[in-house]
C-alpha cells in the first residue's frame, strides 16, 4: 500500500469520529439543498459536534499540550 494512503488512513483512524462523520454527512447533504438549508444543517451539526466527548477531549488535549485520544463518543 502507498505510504501517503496509509498516512491518510491513520489520520482518519485517529480523528474525532463524530466530527468526521458529521462533516461527511454535511458534505453529502449540501449537494442537494439550497444555501439556507445548508447553513441550518451546518448549525445543527456544529451543536451536535461540540457536545461530544471527542470535542471535549480535543479541547482538553490542546490545553494540556498533549496528543488527543478520541474514543468516538
């Protein structure tokens, strides 16, 4: 397997899965809606994302200057 491909896989595997999943859903849906609905979707997804344990872990890891340990919650 190509090293750059493996690098991308590793990045996604270690990412905040809630945020990655919501971003994917948002991109998918934005192809089918108008601007007003897209902005509403973005607002909703942002609220969901910022309430996740992964978001809290990301903020804590920044404050503590350490690597994030996302759990997908």
